[in-house]
């Protein structure tokens, strides 16, 4: 029996990696997904004939053995499908954060269940298994509450701004160290249940405290990091249960989250440490004050002016940002592009890696608006083309198009790669109000002589522009 | 003791393979990638299924069953939403191609 189980797990692991490979290109991605789904099917099949379950089956029969599995599996599937089928694409970051929470919770619960079985009931647990369970519960708990916090912030249930308190970093690090000490202690003495449950509870608190101080635009890094932790928790489960497919799938997930967080940090020109422990809020106030004293004037453009500029342009680059997601303006961006293209205008899209609240957020929204992915360009691909472009249309983006990042060492975003929207012959910025972006700093782009601003809800404004062009 | 080292070898190699493959995923597909790995990490379902089905004791069964619920939401929901996203990614649609040809 055990060799059958292992064979199925081996096939599953192979299919997971094959599936992941499919994701390296848009046209093979769906095939990759099918491989991974098959892999998951094999892994579940392998588990359902696990010797421990079969032993129960011999005694209790089919119904008694599988009743809880079947019940929870069907409820879980129904919830999973309902969430996934109904949630709007603009709310994808919340959806992802929530699912990390489920993943973390599942891993933590398996850990506690395993501890209860081997230590509390059977009275014996070896140190290596205990260590693995410790990591599992640690990462699982941290991911669970941390992701719930991220979910709360993204959905607006909790204030999205950074919540800070005195000696925040010091106390967080101290608590993290304390949890680690508990982990070591419980590994040395698995029989001490109080130590174990204290160690299991600490990460739940830590998850909340770690994410609380991290604000809106830093969310991409937090989400990707939690993605990585969810993977590590799954991997630790594999160590605790001697299950290789769990180790492999968890390691892949951990690597993916790690790569994405590095990409995100680089795109913001900030280190991990700075995102996690940096008090971004403090820098803001000085900068904002400095800029406010500048007192320059912006040029406002009416909808008609904007429409005129666009209709006369031979080439347009759209720079979308989180504001486009908030206003749900992606569909009307697509309509506008259709009209302009019918006019012979070349329309492309410049996607900054940290535009939005998670990696790839803008790509998904624009794809939803039926914009072909071949015109969605990455920063490096398109940044040289701005200077030969007639109009840069900034839809709800702010810090990612701020030229201060290129030449003003005093700016808190100095050094961050930005889209060269300022180099286009003219630039139209759609903006709700003159409120500064997340970084809290004024955007030089708005005051540039070739920039005009059209105030109002991005969706409303674009709808009016579309009407004017028709 | 040997098992833990075997596990560490597997972890290390899988992490490198994962790193190598995922490095090649374009930024275009980063959101689907997250949903995809999220579904894959639902593999902890495998651990929870045993806990829920083997009936070691009542506590393990209940914890296992809740874990099955959470992991299933991720597996089924994760694959579903990845597919929903990937279906939206289209190359140039034929209509626009035709218009482009006519213009040139």
C-alpha cells in the first residue's frame, strides 16, 4: 500500500513542476494549470488510500471513515468556488490575502492535531518531529493572522494607513525572539504542553503586530511574503508527517513568494528590512510640508481638452495605477483604446511592477477589459519609448510616475524606478483631487509644463472622454 | 534522524527548482502565479485528510476536518480563480488584427 501512495505522490510532484513551467508563458499557462490540477488529484487519491486511513476503513467501513472528509470537502469546494467565481477582479488582492489565511490555518491545525495525537494521547514524540511541528505551527499561525490583517486592510475593514506605537520594532523583534526560544524549548522537551500551546499562540499575536504598521502601497510586499510563509508552513507539515509531496509543493510556494517579494522590493528601491520595519510615515510629513511650500500651479484641463489631445495623438501610453482599480475604470479604458485604435492611434500600456496592491494586479484588470496582453508592457520594455510618444495618459497612478525619483535625492522615493511619463510630448493625469499619493509626497509630474490634470473620478472622466470622441 | 536529512535534501532541491522555474514567469502573470501557488499550497490538504480520516482520536479528527475545509477552499478556489484569470488573457483579437491590416 505504501508504495502505491508514494507512486501517486511522485506523479503529483512531477505534475506540479510541469504545471508551474506552463506558467512561464501566457499561451501555455492554462495547460500548466490542468497539469497542476491533475497533480492535486493524484495527491488526494494517494492520501485517501493512506495506510492509516485504510486501517480505519477495515474496522469502520466506508461511511464512518470518509464522512468528515466528504462533508468538509464538499462544503470547502462550494465556498471556494463561490468566492472565486463571484469576486470582482479589482478585489483580487483581498481574495489572495484571505486564501493565505486559510492555508496558514490549515497547516497550524494539522500541526496541533499531530501534537495532540503523538504527545498528548500516545505520550511519545521525538525531537525532530517536534521541531518540524513547531515550525509548522509558527509559520501557520503567523500566516493566518497576518493574512487576516492584510485582508482587513485591503478591504477597508481596518484603517489601511500604518498603525504605529512606541518601541514597535523593538517589542516585535523581542516577541519574535521569545517565540523562537519557546520553539527550541519545546523541541528539547516535547512533553511540556504548556510550552507548546504558548508557542502556538504567540505567532497568532505576532502576525497581527507585524502587519499592523505596514501601510497601503507596501501591501504587495506583505502579500508576497505571506505567500512565502504559507509555503514554508506547508513544507514544515511535510517534515512533520514525512510526506515528500508536501515538502516539494511547500518549497515551490515558498520560492515563488520569495521571488515575488524581491521583485516588489526592487521595484520600490527598498530593502525587505525597510518595508517590514521602516517607518515610512515619519518621512512623509517633512516631505509633504516641503512640497506644500513650493506653491506651484497645476494646469487643469477639461474633459473636452483631454479628448482633443487624445484624438490628435498618433501614439498613446496608458499608465494605470491603483486608482484605476478603485474607480473600476479598466473597462472604460478598454473602450477608449478601441476608439483611439480605430482612429489609427497606437495604444500601449506601461505596467509598473508595484502599480496596484499586488504583483500583476494591473495586468489582470486590463486583461479583464479584453485588452490583448501583447500591448501590456513592462517598465523596462517601454520606458525608452515615452520620449517618442505623443500622450501619456496616467489613470490613477501617482508615485510610480513621479520624476522626483529620478533626480531629487531629497525625495523619499529617490532611486525607485519610475515610468517616464514626464518625457512624453504631453501628459494627461486623471486624478480625484490634489491629494498626494501613498508616499505622501507631491508629484513633480503634475507641475510640469507639458502636463495637464483632469480632476474627477477616473471612470466618470473617461466615460465623458469616450462620449466626446464618439 | 536520517529521514530529516532526506527531507532537507528534497526541500533544498525543490526550492532551487521552484526558484529556477518561477524566475521565468513574466510579470504579466504574477497575479495568476500567486493564485496558482496558493492552490498548490493547499496540498496541506494531504496532511489534514489523514488527520480527518484515520480517526486517531476525537480532537485530531475535529482539527483535521476543519483543516480539510480550509485547505479545500484553497485548492478548489485557487484553481478556479487561476483559470478564471488565465481565460481573460488574450492575444490580439482577430477583429483588431483585421483593422490593423486594413490600416497598413
